[in-house]
């Protein structure tokens, strides 16, 4: 399948550069993807954490209203409306809608149901009683009911915050894994490329240069060892053919020179006899 790589150094170099480029693009793409996927999650964690504080504000307001005192954080109605706004804020709901973890969606639905079915009706009943009563005092029964409910409610909010944090951390860890794999593969391709460069380019070139220097010194019997199917191999075969031809021509020339020298010596001898 990849036999064509054996016939061209350019193809092998192009493949190595292409692999390094693909790995670099993969690393950058994964970084962009994870960065975009975590966009808004920090804000969602803060928003979910503010629900916990808002619950304590409501509890403090109910405790202050127990003796007919003014609530330190505003009226219960204002606190309830603010909690509702934070619970349904796009900063939180957008992340909930985009997440793929069912545990986060289920936990958010659980918090929403508890708010709408248990906590909010208790607050609304308290506000009605506060309005109807002359002293504005909250009954001990409602106060105890809210305090028994708020612990589990805040625990569910804490679990939602924890799940959002884990989701963000898991994506960051996934980014680190992608970057690590990309870096490892890039280094592996780079080392393999350097090894092939040494074996297929530098060593054959050094051999070809050494044999060329010997041929320049008159040694036409030396031959290039690298005669593979790639460009340097074809150059080596051509050089060996040229060296063989030169060696043959040089041998023929020496024979002719020797023959001419022999004949010339015979003529000189004949002249000396005459």
C-alpha cells in the first residue's frame, strides 16, 4: 500500500511533514474545542453557588421574622424572586442544556422541583401568614419545617455545584490528555524522521561523496553501497555504472599506451641496430 514511499525521498519527507502538521492541527483543534465547550461553565458554577447563599439569606429572613423583626436582607418576596431568577438564569440553564452528563441535568431538575414544590410554597405560605397576622410573627411550625427542609435543599445545590466543577475539570483533563498524546506522537514522528534522514539521506550522501573523492584520485574500482529504489539509490547506481565504464575505458587506454610503448621500444631497438 505504501510501497511508493520506498521509491522517493520526497514522498517520505512530505509524509513526515504532513503527519507533523496534522498532529499540530489536531492539538490546536482539541484545545479550541475544549475551550469552547467549557465556555460559561465557570459562570455556571458561580451561579449555582449563589443559590446556596440565597437559601441561607431566606433562612435568615425567616429567623428574623420569627419575632416580628424586619428581615436583614429585604422582604421574603424579594429574596424568593431573586432566587427564582438565579435558578432560571441563562448563565446556568445554557450550561445545563448543553451538557452531556445526565447526572447534572437530573440534579438541576431535582433542585428546581424542590424549590417549586416545597420551598417556594412554604415561603409563600409564610408571607401570607405574616400579612394576616397582627404581630407579623412566623409560626414555630413553619420555621421548623423550613429549617428541616433547607438542609437537604442546600445539600442538593452543593451536589449540583460539585457536578458542574467535575464536568469542567474532566474537560480540562481531556484537553491535557489530547495535548499529551499529540505531543508524544509529534515527537515520535520527529525522531523517526531524523532516523530516516540519517539512514536514507546523510549516510548515502557521505558514501557517495567518499566514493567520488576516490574516483577523483584515480580509483575507479570503488562502488557506492546505497543502490536502493529512491533518488539517491538511482544516483548511486548511475555513479557505479559510470565508474565501471571509466574503469574499463582507463584499462583500455592503459593497454593501448602499453602497446604503443612496446612498439616504440621495438623501433628504438631497430634504430640502434641500424
